[in-house]
């Protein structure tokens, strides 16, 4: 793959965040359209109540909900009755399209924006890899998961650690930033910015990179840019 094309892939993965950062100060965001209602499938108990002055219904025991092809399970939840959102507690699990599974201790899900935040012992799994972190945001509309508190990626062949990471669950491309360490069967790579394709197992580096090992495998291509 040529250098310009690899840069384009990294730019494409970060495009949603660049667009958000370029919004004019003081500009009013477009109104969020109402999403499909979050549907309660089942719970052992259902109670009415309030939380911080907001009307909710408390869902207790073996809670299961859905929105389209997205399923959510937990031990208990607060479902907000005046807006399409909920907070989930203990053994929280989100499943998207039977391929992406996210688990954690606590979660918040907005059914209108289709954005989820999971905290505490978070794990994201798909058929190709497992990511662990302490806080993960997931935009289901854009198929984009991201963390900023440190994460650990593992697949059958490699492990990778970084401070920041973005994962496109559709393209299966990861973009990592700051204190990136990739360990393969034959090499240990330290760099600042890295892009990793979980399908091809090919890594691209952008910035100073140090590789330790007997040799660089034929599947590893490095690109170094100058400021």
C-alpha cells in the first residue's frame, strides 16, 4: 500500500472527530431526530419512581431490552420515561448485529443518538479480537468505538497497548495514539501513532518508531513521516 493511501485510511477513521472539532463556536447543533423507542423485553420486577427529580421506571433482575438489532442485558436499569434513554447497572452487555459484544460494570445508552458509554472492566469483542479498557464510548450510527483511558487489544497473533484508540467496527480498522506498543510473534514495536487492520494484520506507523526483534516480518510495513 502506498504512503498517501495509508494516510488517507487514518484520516478517514478520524474524520468524524475532525468534523466535530471544526464546528464554529456558539453554533447551535442540529436537532437530534427521535430514534426508535427502546423496547423492554423482560425483567423480574418493574417499579415506578424518580431519580434526580426525573421520572423513571426501575427495572430489576434479568433485565433485557432491544432497539432494532441492538440488544442490552443487565442486572438492573433506570429507564427514563420522558426521553429515549436508560442507565444500566451490573453485568451490562450490549450486542450489536450478533457480531459486536460490549460488556462492563455500568452503561448509559441514548436511544435517539444511538450512543453508548460503558464504564468499569469494559470488554469489546468481535470475531477477530478482544479489546479491554475502563471506559469506552460507542457510536452505533457510525460504527465507531473509542477510548482515552488506556486500552489493551489482543487477537490470536498479536497484542497492543495504547493510551487512545478508535475502532471502526465496520471496516475493522483500529487507529491508536500515544504510548503505543505492539507485540507480535517476532517483534516488539514502540511508536506514537499506529493504524492496525484486524483483518489483514497489517500495521502502519506514523512517526518515530522503534522495532526490536530478529527481523521484520513480510506482513509489517512501516511508514515514517516528518513533522
